[in-house]
């Protein structure tokens, strides 16, 4: 099917984008890589009046790093992370996650910021950024504000972005080289959206122990506490971790999620 | 009884210039027109096929700035200033010639509908991932669907070209 007719408005600054989004109200949508939105347009699941094309905004591209953080421009593509063209803040986890997103042709264009703002519950960065306790920097064109990744997504396809706001950067805390991680998602077909997702990070250097359940019906759920890895290692511990999460899932998805968690536990044990 | 009067919204088109296969095309398009449709209908470049129009089948895969990309998901307008190549650009390309020969030898096509997309993706695999094993090849081909062949011939064709390229490297090194 073909998309509804829309205007394509290419802007050259975050300020101009925010202005255009405010002016367009409900009818305006920002487009980054267009790999998710394009499909929705062609299926007429999205029927915007105006698309604000972010390609011309230089400040959204590239990644910088200092001692503590890697800060990714929102237009960083999945392929750039996969290929190591953008630094990996998490000791290899981000490159692995990137490689598993959809297909290479999609990764060459799809962006980290676009995926986070689209907020598909089954998307990879949507689960990974909360796991890594990243911070999302958004702007209304004048004032930037920081939103913690675990709180950014509020429901399926909904985020804390206010009307007229644009995600500009994603700031990820750097993990030590001693960091161990596991990322497991269940897809019947390579590249499809996950049906169940579990991932863990353990940084012995600062004691970080974090777990995320993703591909749920809404936002991913993060668990972070000391002793988490020990809980993960036992079947009883895993059942306790799963119980609140699978309460709203059907038995098939619950079983998939339990299996992903079991594999995460095995991975973490093996890498110890 | 008279037929109802249908009111259509006005068609708004924009003028763009696209660089496709090293040629400049000056076109008038609706912003909603996807690159695939513009390539096929206005540029006459029909090697690029359309399958699913939502990014999963891979039939529409073209090269943009040397990397595979879907042409069904974005407005043609967004490809201005980019170096777009369809399969037609690779008529004289040596790697593509190897792939075509391998596809023929390994029976990697039947109806041919997926083939242009397969060849674009395959060329990316053999140039970017010279060490790819069967598992990796299948993973990289996952974004190109084929209803005819069952994929084995396509995988064999890619493996064949990888072997040929590795062997020729050894020869040159020696």
C-alpha cells in the first residue's frame, strides 16, 4: 500500500526541528532513519501531515567520549555501533546488540535515537539503554533536559517526550573492561522483532548488577540490586525474578522469557 | 441516479535531483513516493523490485553510498545528495560478475524476483565479511526472502564467491 500524502520538511538544526514539531502539533512527526516509520507509513498505520527530516542536523551525528561516558548523537546508526565506528561503552555489549537488530540494510540507516523515540516494546535499544542506565538528552529547541533511560518509555510507542521536543543525544556510562554481560532474545526468524528478551550486566569494578526484561507489552523492566547475579544463578531465584514480569504474559511468552533468562544465567556463569 | 462526486486532495509534487548509477535524474515527485517506485517508474530502472513495502523481504534493496539499504521505506526526496546504485550499476562490476556466475552454477534463482536484492546483499557479504561461514552467511541473508529456492543454492553461491576471492588473494600474495 502507498503512504498518505505528507509534506517532508528538512531542517538544519535542533531548534528548527523543535519549532517545526510544535507548529505541526499532532500532524507532525520527526523522521530519523525512517526504517520503522516507513513501514508504518506504507501500511497507513501512521498518517502524518508533515514529516520533519532530521538528516540535515549535524549535531545529532557522531559520538564523543570522556572518562566516564560515551555520548551518542541520536542519529547514530545501528551499523556504526555494530562496526565499531561509534565507540562501545559497554565492553562489547552494544556492538553485539546492534548486530542483532533487523537486517544489515536496515542497520545501515536505522538510528539509535529513532528506535528509542519510536518505543516499540520489542526493539533492542529500547531494552539496552535502560539496562545500561543511560541518560537521554532531549531539547525543546531552547533548553535541554535529561531523562533517565529506564523512565523514558512509558508505554508501547509512548515516551516522555513532550510535544515539540527532540531527542538529541544518548549518554551511556562507560563500563570497565572487567564487565560481563549477556543479551538473549527469542526470534523464530532471524531479524524479526523479539518475542522475549532478557539481558544482564555485571561490572565487578563498581559492583553494578543489572537485569532487563524486554519485548513485554509495554516498557522494559529493569532490576538492579546487589546480589542479583546470585539470584540469577538459581532456578528459584530466576522464578522469583520472573514472577512479577510474566503476570500479564500468556503462557507461551512467559515460557520464552523464562528460557531467555535461563540462557542469560548460563552465559553469566560461563563468563565468570 | 448519478455517480457520487469524488473529491481528491490536491497532488503536491516537488522537484528533486537524484544521482543514480552515476547519472543525474531531474524528477518531479510527491514526497510520499518511495525511492523504489521513483526508480522503477520515473528512472526506468526496473531491476529493483517491490515485495512487502515494509522492510522485511529485501526485494527493494539497493546500494546507497556503498552500503545496502531498503528503497521501500523512505521518500525518494531523502536520497538527494546520496550515491544511489541499483543492480543496473553493476553490469561491469567484477565481483558482481563472479556472483552472477556463481548464482547460475549453484541454481540460486528460479523466478528471479528476489535476485536483485539477493545480489546486492551478497556483494556486501563477500566484500565486507570475507571470513563469513555458513551460519554467518545465512544470518546476513535473513533480510532477503526467497519463495522459490529454499536458500541453499544462494548460500552455496555466496560461499563459492568467498572461496574464489580467498583463493585469488592467496595467489596474489604469492
